[in-house]
C-alpha cells in the first residue's frame, strides 16, 4: 500500500493581519510604502494619494472632481490634498496654454526624496589628472675628500651675573572699595509715563497720610514733594493705594532713623512691572461661501473655503504621474 504524503501546514501568525494574496495579472497599481505607510499623514490623505497614483495621466484631480466620486466633503478633500502637497507627493503649478488660458499642472510623485535628488543633481565633469613633468636626474655630488678638523674658537670670559631680582606677584584686586573712592550716584526715582495733575495729587495725599496708619513714617513737606513722582508711577501701573501703603510701611527696621530714605528705597527696589497692553480682539466675520462665523480683521472666506478655492481649478490637468 502506498504511503500518503502529508504536507506540513503553513505557519500562520497567531494574531494580527493575515494576507490572502492572489496573483494579479491586470487592474492593479504599484504603490510605494512611503505613501501607504506614512506616519505623518492622515488616512484620508494616504487613501487619496493612493487613488491619484492609480489614475492614468490626464485625469482630473480637482476638489470638485474628487468630491463627485467620494463621500467626503470638499473641505476634507482640500485638506488632504494640502497634506500630500506639504509632504512632497503632489506639486501644483499654473501654466499658460494655447488661447491665453491658464491651466493647472499637477504632478504626482511616488518617491519624493528621489525626485528631489534627481532634480538637484548636477552633471559631474570628469577631471583628467595632470601628468607631472619628468624630473631631471640629479648631478652626482663631487667627492669632498678627507674630512678637515676645524680649530675651536678660544673661550670668551663671561662676567659674573647679578642675582636675579624677585618681584612680587600682581596684587589681588580689592573687592571692597576704599573709603576715599567716590560713591556711585543713587538710582533715579520712578516717574510716570503719562503724568497728570490728578495722578500727582493722589500720590501726594497717599504720602502725607502714611503717618495715620504708620506713625513712624511722618514725612516732611519737602519729602512728600520729592517722593510724589515715585508713588505716581506705582499708581499708574495699576497698584491700588492700599497696596502701595502696605509695601512702603510694612516691617520697618528698628529703630527707623530715616523714613524718607526707606520710602525712596522701596519705591525703587519694589517697583512692579507695567500693566501689559490689552490684546486686540479679532472681530467675527461671516464666510462669503459657507456663511459660517470665523475671526478675521477683514471679511472674506474661512480657512476651509480658502482651501477649496485653492484646489478648485477650472482647467485641471494631471500631466505627471
């Protein structure tokens, strides 16, 4: 009895996709994995790029032509075309054709990197190495004869040198200025950017009333007049009078000998930053095409409708595939 031949089962993965492939003889296209497995594009852009690369040359690939075939909206198709163009799989140019009309030339690339290298490659001119001239043979050196021993010169007496002078290294620079050094001028007192009489009057009243809540800060009339611009700068920057009063009089040193000097120091050292300028609000506009609201300083179309208009060519022509 003949022995039955048993074929070993094919190894099938336990999980994931299993390909059931049938050899194709017609009706197929070769698509690069650079497009089909692209990680930075959406599935809609990958599918649309695959469809465009499978089309014959001369087929229309405008937004309206594609929207008439697929269920996606014109805005989504325009966004997918923009993705393909951004990653180099599509290139669109406007060219003038016969009759004075302007047509759109659309080129589809299956290998954008290789196409870029091919476009930027320059012909290399072969360089023929120069043949060096034949060097003449050196003439034989004459026979020097037997060596002659020269007489050594008489020694010259050297005078005794003086002992070297040892100098002290450069002194270390003083980190503390000497008492006789001039003192730097004090920093200037803050001054408001837009001074006004009401602002200065409020600042003067605040300084004159410090002794009410803090008796140690009894300022003279001259001190109030000298410190008024600094307080006015604080009030101009949006600080409330109560906050200014606390910042100037809180936790004074004991004993407090010069209240005016302490107030001046705190007005300079604790000056708050200026109030930031208000951010302008962009008004709402109604789109001329879809009538949806969008923010823009001028009326017109929204972003999606602008993309649709950019890809809605009147005479589309796919010349390169």
